[in-house]
């Protein structure tokens, strides 16, 4: 990693146009992601996760919690102290848009470690092309444009870990591992696996082996700290909810859909990850680093985990992109013609997926252009007192999430906010009608597709 730093510094002094090109690529990606995120926000397509993490950041020093997670400290749900970095963004942009800006920057930044991998394997013009093709990977667009999640930090960090190991920058690799364990507890498993893999497969390389042992020790120590100390200190009785994804002996009804072991969803998921990269990662040992991330998804029984539009792709995407670069270089050493053909296929496949099967889900997330009515609805929501208890579903919850009392579970809040496009049936249901007829609530406002009931 120190070699990368010195090389980049020397390139800057010489005015390296290729490094400038990578910087422009980062700026372009950030701008495109930001534009799509703001568009999505303007038409009320920001989802519940955006609201959750806005509440967590906004209340970082008064609970670090969200009402959707039961107003419990978020560290009981996931070990993500890295979310403290979201605080200035949320307060600067006063809400969800701050998370959007941060997420766009984080996902776009993966081009830098990818360039660092490519520039040592190819001539600079070809290295830049490889970096551009990697930046077109459809999975990245979903990680950038969907709801914010703590795993937004993972792709660039995991790619930096591979780069550090690739450059034999052991201290930098250990520092990156220390940061990664602060992202989410699934990184404990990934890092322990990678550390053991390095220690076992590189016995002849004493430095690499020691680095692997350090990475594994960091992962194990973080797991013991989280499950043995942190959760017990905060609330020893709070259940660890994430285990339910893997409880195959229990078949609960789930809105996320149950996926049987024989389902084609799993092989299709793997193909969806590899086809846009022309299967080039399979030619690299770094593809092994992605195994725990794929296992986290494929061992689950819930369909939501096996979608390219969900944030779980961030557990493996950084590793797979580095393996793509390395695999392309391996093929290029054997046959430059075959390598160029594979890279061309990867680019065309990524363009096809982004156009016809985009994981951004444009038919939902970007289904129309912003309209004046959106601004009017925003003003209506802003009229609700900022400290009042308020209930709403996804379309409005993200907008209301700077309010620590905004919730998606109805519990006699002072205000009930309905999106009449999605909540029309609930708004007309007998329980809601009884609330109004009994005089407990009165209709405060109904305009276009929004209705607000106020508790008397």
C-alpha cells in the first residue's frame, strides 16, 4: 500500500493524465449516482432503511436508535460503529439526502483500489479501460442508488484490503481490517475466513502468513467483543434477529418469500454476479475472498437476500471486482486476444443488464419525473410538528425520519399520515374508520394522495 501511495504521489507530480482520468471517473460516477438518488427522493421512493439510518445518525448521542428497530440501540441489531461517520452528512443535508450523498461517494470510490490493482497488471491505457468496465458493473449501481445501508462502506474497504494484500502492504491491510469489523458483524466471518486462508495457503511466505493470522485474530476478537461484551452491556436479553435467515428447521410465513433448497434462485444469483464480469474472477485466487459473502446470501431461506437490488451484494462485490482485474490479467498473460474479447463481453453484458434488467429497479425507483405535486406533499409533511409522534409507511417515513418519534408501527400516535396511493385500503378500513367515527382522531388534511389524521 505504501508503494501505491508513493506511485500515486509520483504520478500526481508528473501530472499523470490516467490518474486524472480515474479522478474524473470517480466524479462522474458520484454525480450520476447522486442525480439518481435525488430523483428517487424527489418522487418519494426513499424507503424504510433510509429512514432507519437517518434516525440512527440524528440520534447518535441520544440512543443511537430507530423506532423501526424498536427504539433499541442499533448496536444490538448490527455492530456498526462506522455509522458515526454518517452524522455530519445527515445534519448538513438535514435528513436522508445526506445519506444519499455519502452512499454515492462511497460506492464510486471503489474505482481507486480497482485502478490500483489494474495499473500494476496492464499498460495504463488498458488499465484505465479495465477500471471503466469494472465501474460499469450493474451491482454497483444498485448499491449506490437503493436505500442506504451500513454495507455501503464495504465495497471500497474490501477492495482496499485486497489491494493492500496484493501490494504486500501488511500494515495497511491490518488497518483496513480494523475498519471493516466496524461496518457490520458479517465482516467478522469474512475476515476470519480470509485470514485463515492466507495463513494456510501461504505458509512459505512468512509475512503474508503473519498478516493472515493478524486479520483472523482481529475478526475473532471483534466477534468476542460484540457478542460477549457489547450486546451484554447494552441489553443481554435482546435477541439477535439476523439468525432467523438461517433457521431452516422453522418455516415461518415471511413477506420476503421462502426459498427452498432446490430453488433455481441460488444458481441464478451466482450467474447474475459473474456474467457481467465475463466469469473472469474465477481465474483469480482473490475470488475465494468472496465465498463468505456469497454464503451469507445463498444459505438464507429468504428470497429478499437473493436479489441483486439488495445491499447484501456489498459483502462480496469489492472482492469480486478485484478478482475480475486479477483474472483478466491472468488471461491476458496467456492470450491478449482472449482477454480483450472477455473484457468486451463484460462491458456489453454490463450494459445489457443495466438497460434491460437493471438492479436499480427503475420501473419503481425512478418510475416518473418529479412533479410540482411532490413539492406540495413535501410542504404538507413539513407542517407536522417536528417533535410530534407520527405514523406513516415507507413513502413518507423517510421524509419524516429527522423526527425521532416517527414510526412505521401504528401505536396511537398524534398524527397518522396515509399515502392514498399505497395505503388507500388501510385508510378506508374498518379500524381506521372507527378511530374517526369515535372521535379519537379527526381528519386534519386530505389533499391529492395524502391524508393526515390528528389525535384529539
